[in-house]
C-alpha cells in the first residue's frame, strides 16, 4: 500500500501539522512525522480540508456528451477539490429508473477521479405527472437517496406530498427546484429595476419563495426531509430560517455564483450570465452570504451546468441557462466568505464537505481530518491569486462567468481514498 506524507499543512486552517496517509486512510497526524518510502508533499502552510462534496452537479451523460461526460465532469470536480459529486437526473434518457442511475454510478466508478452518486428523478421523464421508480432506484446498486426534477419544479402539491411520503421510508430526501412555472413564463432574468430597464421578461422572487413555503409546510406535515436547491433570494432565506426555527427537517443550498454575481451583469447581454434561478440583486447576495455564515443555508452546491459553445454564443433570448462551477467553487467561497471574515476554514469544511455529505447520506465523505478516517482530502494554496482562464478547464464546456476575473486560492492536491487525483494543480 502506498504512503503519502503531507508536511506542514494547516488542517482546517489551524496550526501547521504533518498528515500521514497509509493506503486509503489517515494513519498519523502530528509534527515532525517521518515515513520511510512515503511520497512527500511539502504543503508549506497550505490549507488542508476534507474532500469537497457537491450536492448539485450536471454531468450530462447519458445523452448530452457534447457538453460534458462523467469522465470530464469528474476530472473538473477533482481539479476543484471535490472527492464526491451528486449527479442530477436531467439526462437523456432521464435518470428515472434503476437502469439509468446504475449506468451513471458505474461510469463514475470507471472514471476514478471522484465518487459519483446519482440523483434520481422524482417524476417520470421530469414531467411532474407520475412518480418515478423511487424505491427501485434506492434498492439499485447506486443506492439513491436524493431525488430531484432539477431543471423543472415539482409544482403539483399532491405529487410533491407523495414523493415526500415515499422517500421517508428509507430516509431519502426530495431536492426541490423551487420555481412556480406559471409565474416564470417567458422570464429571462430577475424581475426588478434592471429587467424593466432592459425590457427583458422578469423572474419574480415570489416564484421561488411560494414553492419553498409550500414545500416546507408539506415536509412538516408528513414528517419527511426536503432540500431546497440553489436558493437565491432574501425572502427564501427568511422562509427557510422560519422553518428551521420550527424544528422541521429542511435544508438548503446556495451556489457560488449567487454568492458573488448580481443582475447588474445582465446589462452586458452576455448569455454567460443567464442562469436558473437568475442572478439576483446585491441585497439578495448579501442576505445569502449572511445565511450561509449563520447556518440557515446548510451548504454550497455548484449547480455545475455545462453547455457547448453554440448554446451560449448566441443572442440572450435563445441562450441556454447555466454556468460551469466545479473548478472555481472553492475560490469563490474563499473570496466571498473567508476573505470577508464571514467564515473560517472550519466553516468552509462544514458547508462544502460535512453538511452536503450528511444531507446526501454519503458514507465515507464529509468525514473529519482525523486518524483512521478515509483519506479524502483537498490541499488549497489560499495565498494564490490568479485570473480565471477557461481554456485550461478540465470540463468539456467553457461557460464560466468568471473568465478574466481574478480569484483567490488554487487547489494543488486532491486525494481520493489516499490516491492523488490532482498533483500540483494538474490531473494525476
């Protein structure tokens, strides 16, 4: 079994320590460690975190391999410091059967760059009319615990209630894309001053908030778990905060781009800023940061949504919605949350590893950096500053809103069960 000695790393931002990896587990933590025959990584005060876990990734395979595959997506994840991702169900065919989720799970095993946990569709074909094979997907080799029609909202209250009741039997969770479809017909961006000035169809905050309000009430009624995908408004924060104050089993995520970018960027008409839910106001951004800091929002999830060049290099109205995010997520979180003093590195580990792994009930991930634990680890050079260059991305797509923007932090090493998937910032 191979050994790796990480020397002088700040574990969760603490004092420099040595961490010895033996095989797949952490064998020793201390100072002045030595190990004969071990590969030595000179960390030099870099930040050592548990491997990051993403609850919301679009890997596009099967069906849209022109924009991403499980292999290219997991490579991008590893470069971003992730050791596990949850793959959304809006593929072609939709991941609404045991067969499709098992295919995605096996492709993840073959890739070897990070673990892939498929998310099953809530309804057949994401059509919102009939429950998908939730039990069969859970019982499959993929062991699905998270179900979502992401990209579409489960807008029928009866279907949503039935899904919540069904997954309760095996401690599953329904992850809701909160978007009342009747309120967002023809919507192109956040409804507000900017949409009015640009003459673009507005996407009101209440379209998100009304679904969240309904679903936290439904989850409380049936005693089940609901997770809110890509929460984006200050009002949504207040509803989730209220639900949690009641002791209800509600969790929520925020994307890196909603922590940083605002609807003012849409004035450029650059479709790279077109996303679902849309970029909101500065007031919303500040509310989201505060909510992530105080724990109202449980975790950061990328909503990595790759698209081929032709789907974004067009006029705004015809452009696809979505942004790639795996390779820049930790940098954006450092910029918005750590460098601003809202979170420390232990808080980042909580929001980007511990909590998302717990919500997804993902074993072996989101574990403490402690002796005997799986060696799923991320080493970050937090002092690094550099411009984002999508030409160097491992993802097959390049639709990043950060091109040319200077961001802090660079993942230098990622370890998946003791094996380096990224070394010196490059894929191993």
